[in-house]
C-alpha cells in the first residue's frame, strides 16, 4: 500500500507531457520535392497554400482532415523569388517576395496561376544572401507591412535596407520605421498593432519581439542613411556600448523591444508571429501571440500589455518538438489549428529534418501554466490557468527572480550585464486562487526579469508545465 501511495504522489508531482494538451502532426509533403517553407496562407474551403524558399507555390487539400494520408498537392506556380509572406484576398494570393510585393491568381480555373501583377518594387536588392523581405497580412487600411533585412546582416547596400515600409492597396510605398536588423517574421496583435521579430546581432544584445510604431526607430542605425531618399527626418545615431534605457532618454522615437527573448534560454532565432483571437478554440491564451523559433524548433507564447504607451510583457515556453526550424506560423482561428512551416537550409536547428509542414491542435485539456504576468508598481501579478494550491503559491520560497540587461553596442550581441536580484517579499493569493500578487523589492526599469515559480502547485498538486517567465520591464506602472 505504501508503494502505491508513493507512486500516486510521484505521478501527481510530475507535469503531463505536451501531447496531453496539444497534438503535433506532420502533414505529408509532395514526394521528391524540396519544401523549405517560407510562408503559409489560409484559403477558402480549408485549402492551404505554402511557398518554398526555392520559389514554388503549392496548394494542399486535406490538411485539415483527420486522415492526413489523403492530403493532395497542386503546384500553383514556380519561379518566385523567395516569398516570405503570403495571404489570400478577393481571389488573389498576395506575396512579399525578395524584390517586390505582388499578387497572382488562376484566371481560367485550371488550378494553375496565370495572372501575375507587381504591386510595388520600391526597395532594392543586390543578390546578397541576407536581403530577405518579410511581409504581413493587410492591416485595417489594407496596407502590407514589409521588414527589410540588412545586407549581409551588417550592411545596407541596397535602398531601404534596415527599414520597415508599408505597401498600400494603390501600390504606394511608405517608409514607416527605421532601425531594423535581421527580421524573422512579422504580424499584428489583436488590436492591429504590428510587430516583428529581430534576431541577436549588431545593436541587438538578444533576439526580441519589437513594436513597429509608425515613425519609430528600432535600434540598429546601419540603414539610417536612406531617410534622405524620402526627405524624412534623420533617425537617431545612438552611442556605442551604451544601454537602451540611456538611449531612450535621448531619443523619444526609439521604441525599446517589447519583449526580449534571452539568448539560449528562450530560443535563438524568433520567426513568425500569429495572434490568438480569444475565441478559445486553441486554448485559454486570449489575445496572446505565438512566435515561431527556428534554432530550437519551438513556438513561444507572449503576453503583452501597454504601460505609459509602451508595449512590454512576458515570454513563456509553449510548444516544442517540431521536426525542423520553424519560419512561418499561421493560426486558423475558427478551426483552432496552428500551422507551422520549417526549413533548416543555411541554419542549424533541433529539428531532425531539412524541412517540414506541421499542424498543432488543442485537445481541450489545459495545462497548469502561468496564463499571464502583469506589472505593478511594486511587483507583478501572475494569473494561472487553474486554481493554485494556496500553501505553495503564498510561500515566497516557491519563487525566485533575477534581472539583467544588455550592452547596446555595434558589436555582435551582448552578454547579460548589470545583474540584479529583486527580492520577493510577499505572495498574496486571490480569493478565487487563480492569481498571485508578488510584492518585490528592487525592480529595475529596462531590465529583463526572469521569474522562476518552480514551487507553485495547482490544487490537484500538479506542477507548472513551464515554470519560467521572462518579463521585459520597459516601464514601471505608477
């Protein structure tokens, strides 16, 4: 009897596997084809369009079905120039390709694209491998936002490299933000504000999710010179080996990263962005963002808030085990399916395959997780997906916190610097046991705050599936 009780206690103390909550499945790809997927579009009648980095566009039928062995593929066109952004609208597939934003359709109904139109080609390319262009779905005005990688990741040898531009439905190009380095994806939140992921490198101490506020400077001055092409004000020229907090005080147009993804701890190469509409078909993560990760073959979860007009928030580990490095992610809100495309070409990843297309479905069972983390003047409030055990959740010994920032410098990346150890002095559990208010001494404005909540258990004695959160504290509420 004693051994049975021990085993039951041990089972209760272990988190259930990811597959209890989310089912990840590989979608069969066309035999013999190299399908290094760069973008995904949702089409009518549950058809799925994907582009490859080699320039093919395929359409799948059956990718939503329970029996994936019956998936069929049609090559819609070929010869495209590395499309990294695609959506369906009014009978057209719109593509952001390396040199242009364009659209195409099947005019005669034979299942093959036959009409091609360039909407805008206002930025430059020169053949450099790194001059990627990532495009969004249309915003509320119908504009497509395009983030343009630097040349060779450290130069700006073609027009508007290092900038975000908008392409209007009329085909106009509007330079919108400066300071871009090496995007991996772009997408809006539920409010329509646009974000992109930028990778660690020059002037980027660590990878991060950044808010593309129109007129803003995003941190990397390499492409600043192109403001002259449109008679725009000169972007900031920051001081090397400074801190973002210091440079923000000098330049109000400098928008800090909304959420920093600490290098190695939260992946290494963030990519595509999808938001949760809040209808509950993919779990309880209302209005949060799902961010792809290339190197670690994962999807992270981001909970944002605005304080003093600036976005900030927390990143949590969410889904893992994908078979290649993820680039595009697309959530079908109505079906509750997340599609993810992968490629390892040119980069390493944990995934074992050179390319992949996968889908993730929610089982209806919710893991015990930190649902959200919000800043207070004297700490943070944690909300959980189910009631906590008050004894463990109210003990300050169940938590720990560390904080740091990065050198803001022209050199590649940065170590974690200016370390601090905020002290958790109280943990107050709400009456419904769904949230805990942490009172903390020593919060540091501008720092990443790494919370560990390894001692917190649910009322059913389950541990958190992911007990870590990384909150970027750009502003402390008043």
